[in-house]
C-alpha cells in the first residue's frame, strides 16, 4: 500500500509545527512546488489557512493518535519543524521540559510512522548547535563528533539521533537537517532577530536610541526561506540516513549583525546604544556551517544574503504600520 504517487512526484506532506517561524515558510515553499500540505499544531494561524489544518498537542499526543492522524491524512512525508525552544512555550526550560518535545515527541512520531501500512519518510530539523563548542575558525562539517553542552542542545541531539537510528533500522526513510541560526521574515519574538525587530520598533516609537546587549560570539545566519527550500529538496530526494548542515557558510559577529539590521531597515548605526557582554545562549559561541554536502546531495545552496534577509525581516514586520499611516 502506498500513500503517494512516488518520491519524485506530488507528496502528501505533514508539517509538524507548521504555524511556527520555520514551519510557515516550509508550508509556502512545499505548496509552491505542488505538494499537498497538512499543518499539524496546537492552534491554527491565518498564515497557513490555505492548507489543511489538524489540531494536535504534539508534546502530549500518544503514538496511537499520531498514527491515526498520519493514516487518515495519507501522509507520505513528515517534516518535523517542532522545537522545545519556541515563542509560545518560552526558551528557558528544564532539560526534562526540553526533552518532552525534542526527544519524546520524536520517539512517538517515529513509532507512529513505523506503524503505517506504507513506508514513510521524515525530514527532521535539528540545529548546528548540536555540535557544541568548536574552535573559532572551524568550518563545521558533518564529520564533527557532537558534544552538546546545554539542556537544549543535548535534547536536540537525542532527537536527531533517534531519527538516524530509526532510518538505520529500516523503520522509516529520512534525513536530519542541522540548521544554523535563522534570520528573515516573521521571526519568533523570543529569537535574537525577533528581539531586534521589537527593540528597533520601540526605539523609533520613543525617539530614543536602541539599547542592545551584544555578545562577542560569531555565528552563521541563514535566511528562513533558504532553510525552507532545503527542506523541500529533502522531501523530494531519495537520499536517506544522512545529516546535512544548512547554513550560509559565513560566520558574522553579533555587533556586525546588529548594525547590518539597523542599516538594512533604513536607519543609521548612531541610534544603537550597544553594550558588549556575555549573554547566555542555547549553543556555541562560534558557528560556520560547511554546506558542501547539502550542495552535493540536495543540489541546495543559500540564495539570500544576510543584508537582504534582515531588510526583508524589517519590511515584513512593519508592512502593517505603513498601511495604517
């Protein structure tokens, strides 16, 4: 029994966490490629109203519920874009709370997929921070042994490894995409890009300078639409059992990022009131993805530069302001 016409054709794709920052862009990219989209999340959102929506509390859904959903919707591919660190639930949690989504959900999802009467595929979105701290200057490729150092990264790695183990055991097909830090339209308010949008709006409204605490970290930022394109290519490929790093291949220091955002938004850096100090982070202080393997296996390359990404992030956030003016 088959749920779909074939991997190279139109797919019935369930996007878990499809209302979130990355998820909404995956929905748009996959739909533009002609795939049938089923969004699975706790609550509906206007930006995914064009797609089939199934409400489900994924953090607590039983394996049987997941299997029933996938079977009823004839799902051939599952994209897992859920993340325990998100704007809805907050980014500061215990390891146990992180594990509920980052590990527990993944295990129940894989069990649910393996119970289907057809062989299904998973595209799981992990994070480059699963690798942990690396020496500055390192081009981080997929051969690096992960050494996560935080509750978030330990649980994300456990979820990614569960996917790889399930693929290795023949239960499902699939890939793990380890994404770098994300920028671009509709950022999660709790993310650093989302906070930048909020801080600039507040500064402009008050007529004051924009206070921002900047860490000395250097990180790889990739546009969310490029991540979505990589996910769609992973949905459509037959490559299985691999980890692929998804990033820009460039490490940018956070001070440069902040200044680039402000100038891309059409303002001068004079308005920034910056303070340099250590800021707690979910991951390492240096990330620069080696993206050659994703290019070789998926035919994927990032298309959107950081300045364009940040400019679009701001213009999208303020589009409603201009209409009301």
